[in-house]
C-alpha cells in the first residue's frame, strides 16, 4: 500500500526498471524463455500499478485520517 508521494515515486521508478528489464529480455531470450521469465514481473507490474491507482484515487485528507 502506498501511503505518501515518496512511495508513489518509488513505485513508479520500480515499474520503469521492470519495463526496461523486460524490453531487454525480449530481445535476448527465446519466446518460451521470455514468457517464463516475464510472468512474475508482469504480475508485479500489475500489482504496483493497482497500488498507484488506489493511492491516486484517494484524497490526501482521507489518507491522513486512515
């Protein structure tokens, strides 16, 4: 769960790193190897993106009360 803007920026940075890693892996791995390699990273990207959406959907005042 993302609680503040610093954590938001870290999550965004983490996603960018995973995207760059997967982009490079697509060029160097066979299709089957890439699918096996990418699956957990893609799931993690989806989870982090969901956390970002939840954080950005919540007003800062609501976060302070929680």
